C-alpha cells in the first residue's frame, strides 16, 4: 500500500463513529453525529400538513436542509443567507432523497418531517455523516411521535447509511478525511439501505479516469463500511425492533 493514511487507519477502516442522541431539547429527534473530526448536528421536526402536490392523498413528506457553520472549516466561510450555493442545494436534496427511501408515507399520514443537518466541524464526509446521523435522528423522532400518539404506527420501513470512498495512488480507501479527499484521484459518495441495495452513488474522476474493476473495488469497500455503519445506527436506537417495519 503506497498511500499512508494520516491517522494510521487501514484502507478498509472507518474513522471512529458515534451518535449522541437528544442533543437538543425541542426537536422530536436530535443527534450529534461524529465521524472522526467531522461533526454534524442532525435534527428532525414534524409539522401537520404537506406540500400542495400531496394534499388530500393521505401521504406525508420528508424534506431536508443542510448548512455549514462559518467556523466549521479552518478558514471562516460566509453564511449563505439570500442564496444557497449549488453545493448546499445538491447536498440537501441528496439527504432528502436518501431518507425518503426509509419512510412509508402512507403510514406517516399528512405530516411533513423536516431534517436539518448543520455541520459544526468539517473534515470531509459531511454529506455522508449527515445522512447516516439524520437516519438515527429520524428514528428517534418517530419513536417520540408514536409515544405522544401523533402516529398510530411506525412509518420506518428501511434503514439508510452513507460513506465516502476514493482512489489514492490507484488503491481504494474507505471514509476519506480532508487530506485524503483533496489527494484522491477518484471520489465517491455511496448511499445504501439495510439490504445493501444502492440508493445513490455520486462519483467522479478528479483527474483522468477509472476502470470498471476499480469501480467494483470502490463499491466493495463502501459496502463493508456501510455494513458497520448500519450496526452502529441500530445500537444507537434503543427501540429499533419495534420501530422498524418490514413491508
């Protein structure tokens, strides 16, 4: 292995991952997700009503917003106030698409779940940490809504986690930090469900190209990491067995 990881991890090794639930007081679901030095506050709120295109259908909706605090990176970034950057819009749409794959909207009824992912500290992998952490926050929110009688049955019908992978000096590596993300010639973000079915892949060659064999290697590495993340998520959800409904 030519590339030496800054933190000494093996090529197939995740950064330390942890979930700290009930991190804020008022949101039904809130989790501080930590992946190495990346920290994302994930909260889930609920409101009665749905977008106009769903009114009268009996189905609910889930939407997501993503922001990065100005001090999340080494150099302060300006707040996005009047206009969101293309990157921010793309990431929050990815989070929403990913989490909607885990929800039975008929069981949710005409309620809207709003996921907020706020990056407190960034060392690469903010979007994947946001997805993985927001799923845990989503489960906690659903648990509270069931407890309060807002929902009659759990709408949680899937599990979702995400991880980054990349090629460094031609070899696949799991869960890149910032130094590796900058150096990678190929960078992928992979989202999978509890059956390791692919929900979304975002990937590009930063320079040159990559082969079909390398693509398969990257997906193999991503799958290994996501299997570990799925276990960590379930361990952070006390009532997982009663929340998760298999359709």
